[in-house]
C-alpha cells in the first residue's frame, strides 16, 4: 500500500461512515434549470445561475460569431494574454458599478485570495465573519497579516475585534452568505469601518445581478456608496451565467493588485471568448428587471408555502433558500427522495456548514416556473410526511 493510501484510506472510510463523503454528480446535458443528471432529467434547484443567463442563446451566438474571441488567451495578462475584450469588459463593469477601476480574474476564489495577499502586510489585521466563504479564509492564510474572526453578523463582536486590531485593519465579509442566503449588515459595518479607519473587502459573488433594485449588489440594496477604502469582488459565474470574476475599487487599488497580486500575475488570463460572453451578459443583467421581479415572486411564493407546510427555512430574501435539517444523514435522505421525485437539491453538510447545521440548499433561477416550485413544495411536504 502506498504512503498516500495508508494516510487517507482510513480518513475516506470515516467520511463515508459520517455521511460526509463527497461525490461528483455528472451532468450530461446543457447546464440550466432543467438538466440530465446521471442519465435522468431533473429540475435543477442547485445552481447559482440566478438569472438563467447560462441558457441565453445570444451569448453562445455572439462568441461563435466573433473570430477574434479565441478560446484560449495563451499567456498571463502581463505577457501577451490581455485582449481587447478583457479591456472593454473591465471598463464596462467599472461604468456599471460607478467605480474607478475593475480587474478581471479567472475565478472568484483567486480574486478573494489576491486582495488580501496584495494589500495586507505583516503587522496588519484581517477581521473575518465566521461564515465567510472558504476562498476568503484561504486568502487570509496567503496574507502575512494576522487573522481574527467574529461571530456571524455580530457587530458588537466586530467592534471588539476592531478595537483590538494591530496595524491596518481590513474587514472581510460576504455580501450575501453562500450557505445561509442572508445579507451582511452593511450600514453597521460601514459605521464601524469609518470609526476605526478600517478598510473593507466585500465578496458580492451572490449579490451582483440579483440584489438591489438594478442588481448592483449589497451597497445598492442599502442605498450606500462604497468609499475609497472599499473593494468588492464579483463573479461572472453566477447571475452572469458565464465564467470568471473581478475586483472593483479605486485606480490605486487596481494598480496595486496588478503589481502585487500573485494569483493574478502568475496565471493565464481568462479566455477572450469568455470575456466577450461576459460583456453580453452584463447587458442582459442591466436589462433584467423583469427577471429579477419574477425571481422575487418565486422566492416569496416559496417561503409563504413552506411556512404553511411547516418547513424550517433560514431567513433569506435572496435566491439562496436553505432548509435546515440538522442531521447529516437526514439531509442526504431528503436529497435522495427529492431526486427520486425529479428535483436536484444537494445536501450541504460539514465542513461546508457547522456541525449540526446540515441543510438542503435550494437555489432559484428566473427560468423556474411557479408550477415547478409548487411541485418541489409537494415533494418537500412528502419528505416531511414520511417522517411523521
């Protein structure tokens, strides 16, 4: 037996016993609100494609019709990989958000790592919400700054951390939390930020496109404007329906990332074809008022009906609607029952969520219909009845 096998086979067996072993589901159709999963057609309530733009044919047609939109960039941005479509997309995103600059990244994971690594130095303090995304925590590990965490959305705890902080403090938080679906208390965070001369990094991956009247995210939702010491990370792989990510901020912050951010400097640039698709997607996001309204109606309808049935939903007005089940085995059982009924809703278990907080993470797309939501509710009620 190899050394790797000796170390990890017992660990893998333990994961299976604990109902925490992970497997990759296989999609054999185009990705969308209805997919062929492991050979069977199901309604997909698992994706982050909130506006359904991954199913927009105009994005595919635009890419196929542009001979300059290659499927490989061939190099890092600083070598020969920076294409006109990258340049235009950055400018268009900056205009949309009303910021001085935007820098594209291949993934949101890389963007979240890059900001903390590039801007924070030894002797500084990173202050994280305890439910932040894994990429934000890994970015803290890449930085030389010390890491402190505060209880989820607890502004008194954040205030204490800021009072104790050494050097420059950077508050780091999701805008919309990916597993709970709730929104960061931005007004209180901004007040504490100003009081302690801190900086702010807000991950808007699950907010841009759907939160706020025109989809501009958490700041728009609270009617706030980001200041010069605020950076926001956005993704192109969720509401935008394509792939990639970006950081939005001041020109000085963007230039600093270009010259210091290792996850940006030392990697191949996003394919120009993807940047072109994102440019088209941005236009669709700007025109998506009807889709956002439909999405809100679906969510309100689902929450009202779920309450009547007796389902325990976490408080969220976003497309992320977590159904708290607690036990890992129970969450897996419900997920399998739903799959049998024709719905794909994955069970989320530790370490993604805290122990005892296993759940079904139900996510909505503007492509979903009220009939599909009603049938999902019937299936969920069936899971509940089967336990009584």
